[in-house]
């Protein structure tokens, strides 16, 4: 087989690259090592910047988002019981965010790709990348017990942190920057109404907590926990009790409890790979970077990668210009590091770090106090949270 762009991975980054290329009339094939049902079974959060929702609408994949997405004008920060609302719309000239699960974004993009007749090969085993340092890259994989070969002009590595794309790069050509945080998030999904109309991020002496939602009748709650936590050891009652301890009396009084649908522990990590181009292989999404979820940036950062990478490919095929692909890595990394800084800062301010001294704990409080007294400080947080708009 042959295609113009081979896309590794059918998460949001790979699907968005594929959707943009298909819309531009550029042939592409997605290879995914898991089944469609497996990919859609992964529960992920979703707070979408306006740039991400705009991209979905441009592609014609935003109809369900319009019907079911929850638009939010702000969010609440709580520090040791004191609450502060970050008014996103007021501080950013009217920009907002939309709560819509990453799983739903993935489903919409998969359905959109199917309707467009673009090819996705699921259950592609033993995927291997070849000759991407030359002008004749290819990908091999196993399907139904047979080895297949896909020749292409470019490879988009969108297969996540543990995928084959970044692992295929020679170690000497890649530099990695990483911080693994000494805690995780214990999350519970439940069919109960959310305790607040907007997200609540709470710092407490017992640890961080987050109140979020998937719909007006389904809520997602998190509490900071040790990395070695076994979610099976937490009863639903114990989780609800601990959540209420951390989020302040007013929010706690509004918590509606119920049986958990899903309970899991997610580790937190900051990670960046440099560069993002290796000949004709390009990294995007979680294959290129990871951010802790505190800043709600992971999906949005992947969407922006996909947008810029697809535009670079389109420029190459339509205009015979390599300017976009030549500058993709630097431009993307400049943006990625700004988003990493914001996510790191939010994580550092709101979590309980076991190694922090009393001085560092006072610095966390001082960060919150600065936000209380300074509109400029709140505006900086708000602008980072809503993200930059897409170019026209």
C-alpha cells in the first residue's frame, strides 16, 4: 500500500491531523494498535479551549459538541477553604472554555473520519517505522497474521507517550525533559449532579481536590493521593468523605453522593521531547509532551500540534513549500514550553508536596494571595487557561 501521510495513533492528535488532510484532499491512513472499542473505552477529561472547539467546527465535527458541551465563563480556586473565582470571560475579553470529554471528541472524530471514507487500520500489531531519515519512509505492521507494508512521504507520530514513534528515534538524536510528581489523582466518575456550575480546584492541607463534570447529571471528582494507592481499597463512602473535607464547607454541602461508575488513579508527569522532527517523522500530542492535568491543557496542546502539523503538510503538498515542516518543531516547542510552565505552576500552587518545607508552603499561599489582590495576576491565569485563538 501507499499513502501520502501515515499517521500512527487514533487519539485526538492523529484523528485531527487526518481530518485536516482529508479535508484538503491529501491521502492519509491511520494505524492504531488497539481496537476502536478499546480506544473509546479510555476515560479522559475534557476542558476545551475555544481554539479546539473552533477546529472541530471547521472540520464539520462539532455538531454534538454544540448540543452537549457545557460552556464555562470561569472556574473557582479554593485555598484552605477560601474561594476565589477566576472570571475567564471578563479577564480575556469574552473568551470561555467548554467542558466536553476527550472520549467524546475522539468518538466524534472517528465518526467523521468514517463518513469521509478515510482509512483507519485498527488492531495493527508490531508497528515499525523505517527509513524516516531518508526520502522514502515506510511503516510495517501485522494484521490478521500477515505482515503489511505502507509506503508514504511523511509519518505523523501521534501514538502517545508509550507509542512506537518516539521510541523509534535514535537515542542520540532525542533530548527528553521530565518531572514525575510524587503523587497521583484518585478519580471517581458518578451519575450525580455536579456540586458547582463551574470547575472547583481546591488546595488543602490534606491534599488537592478537583470537582468537575461531564454533564448536568454526571460528575467527575478527584483527590490527590500517593502514587501507590490502590483504588480498590477506597470505598465510595471513604472517597466522598475525603473529597468533602478538602473542598470547603459551601461546596461540600452541595456534593450529591452516589455509587461510582469508574474509579482509577492517574499519575502526574511533565514531559517534553526535543526536537519534534526527525527527517520525515514528526511527533505530535502525547508522543511529544505530557502535562499534568491541573491546567486542563493536555487535549488542547495536542489539538494545536495537530493543527500546525497538518497545515505544514498541506503547504508542502499544495504549494511545494517545505517552510512549514522546517519550522514545525521550533514553533511547536516554543508554545509547548509556555503551556508546560502554566501547568507546572498550577500544579505547584495547589498540591501538597511531601518534600516541601514550611517556607515553600508559605510560597504556595503567597501565590494564592497574589491572585486575590491582583487583577493582572488573575488575567495571566485566565489567558493561559483559555489559550490563544486559532489563526484565521
